[in-house]
C-alpha cells in the first residue's frame, strides 16, 4: 500500500512517498534517500521492492525547500542528452542542502517514522543512492541511537577533505554499514574510498564496502542510461542481507 504524505520540518513541509505492507501490522522502517534526480516512479519502485520484503519505507523529497516533487521536470527516461540541462538545475539544489539542513531534516523524518502506525518502534534502516548515500552516512552518524543499519550505493563525496565530510562522523556510528561503490566513479575516486575505509576501520564500525566492477555511477536507476541490471540485483542482495541481519522483517 502506498500514499503521499507531508512531513513537518523546521524549514517547512517535506512531501514524501510512504509504502508499507497491506496487512494492518507495523513493520520495521526503512528511510530511503533519493538520488539527485529526485522523487519519481523509479524511487517508488525501489521502495515497493523493500515493502515486498516486509518493510515500511519512507522516501522524502529532500529538495522540498524548492517545491514539491518533481522539483524539476524529468523525462520518463533520462538519457545522456538530457543530463547537462537537468544538472544545471539540480546542482544548486544539491549545494543548498547543507549538512546542517540535512541533519535537521533527518530529525523530522525519524520523528515522523517513530509516530507512524505502520512502522514498528525501535531503530530503523537507511539506504541512499548517489547523493543519498552521503545523506545515509550522515544520518547513521548524527542519529546513532536510531539507525541500526545503513547502506549507500554509487555514492559520491563520501570522504572528502572538507571539514563537513560525512566520513568524519565514523566514531559516532553504531549501525552496521554496507557500501556498493560504482567502478571508476569520478564522484568517489579511489583516494576517497580508501579514506572512508580507513575511517570506518579505525572507528571500529561494522561494515563492508565493495566496488562493483564495470558498474557506472547511478547503476541502480532503471530510468537512466547507466542502469546495470546485474549490479542492481547484487545491490538488492546486499541490502536485504544487511537489513535482515539488523531489522528482521
């Protein structure tokens, strides 16, 4: 069962997609952070697959400060010709979502899930894609008491040399983490993969990180030219294993 919901935040109202099993019971919650292209049918499809595995899933429009989804007009299929124009509109929105704003939003999303009758109480799982992987890592570090498992796929800028890089929260994380990096991803070069691995290992975080050979940035997104079915199924196996260990459905 799926519906659109509105979530009050400190900065306004975030629209979101909520999906849950249609059995009248409460289920473990998963917060799914979108990629840069935003809340759209592909993200709903991915949420629905988690629902089929027994989870209640919330997918917020993290660009809500700029309007309800879709914040920018998207074609049904995002090909290489469409990307430059879309990113011209999206980059300012991405840059405007500061770590401080993301943390305030996470407070709102987690509080809303705690009160959601379709979500069982206790810690939640988080998964994120592209820029959403960075948000997933942040929320695992900023809300360690609420997050039991967090995953990121084809994430970018996870371990930069800036003072607000999300990998610097490693010593606060108690969740188990999994990362499925895209091969030869310019938004996450090898030095950042190494920096992330070092930070998580030194902090004693339970984690596993894999580079999906041959998979490009955005490999889970079936509405784009970089979609990789094999890598996507590998991601589902890893994600459901992670959730199953920490949040049995």
